[in-house]
C-alpha cells in the first residue's frame, strides 16, 4: 500500500472525527495562536479529498458556535467561513487583485487549494508587485497608497441578517467601520486596521 493510499484510507475512516490540530485551525483566533498556530495536516493530506475541512467543521459547529459568539461577538470562527453561503466580505475600495478572483489562477487553485484561501471573508493571497512586474500575474498589485478596504465582520453579518439582537447589543458603532488590509511585499495579507 502506498503512502497516498494509506492517507486516503485513514481519512475515509476518520470522516466522523476531528483531530485537535484540525479543530484548532477551524476555530482560528486566540486558541489557535496559543497552540502555536498548527495546520490541519491530517485533514489536508491528501489534497484530492474535496470538502474534508467543511465536513470537519460540520462535526464541531453546533458545539462551538454559540460559545464563540458569546466570547467574540460580531465575528465567526474560520470554519464557519468555509461553509458560509457568501464566503467574501464586500470590498469597498483600494487597489489590488486577489488570487482567488483571478481567472488565470483557476488552474493553480485546483492543483493547490490554499492559493484560494480566504480568512474571515477576505482573500489571503494577492498579486504582488514583483509578480505583476515579471508578467506572472496581471495587475494592479496592492498599493500602500490605496490598500484594499473591506466591510467589517459585524457589517457583513448584519447585511446578511446573521447578527442576533443580543450579539448586536454587545457591539460598538466603531465595530461596523470598514477595515483596510495590510499586504506584505510577497502579496500575503498580514493584518488589518480600522479605517
């Protein structure tokens, strides 16, 4: 039996269970960072099993979602965004092209699904200035003068009528303000600031 076959068999038998690393990755946030930001390798290997992380989220969603909302109102864990009917927050302005929305990257996303990765409704990987200059990707690259801006998580949830009254009561008006994302020179979203 090859390594690939043993991974496939192991994942097929573990469909109902969620290992600790996968669980922490699906939650994201402080618990994930406190554990050293582990990756869900058991769930991601092999890459050719579509929907593995989504099924893992379904296994834990009911158990963790209400506790998450109580601790961090106006936000959702990483796994929730995997199963969201609308996976992207509304973009409000700025310059830059995310990989996930690039027609040229559709083939790459099939080969390596993390290229299309989205965190909390915002694409993680963007065309970098170096890639645009080299002709690898079409521009424009994100600009420090006009960085991409998105609606906040609470604004997204309110717009989609997913924000409960009790949860909304815990939020301040500033929580609904748009955010500006910071993208490093390699085209990776590294942080955000409120506008």
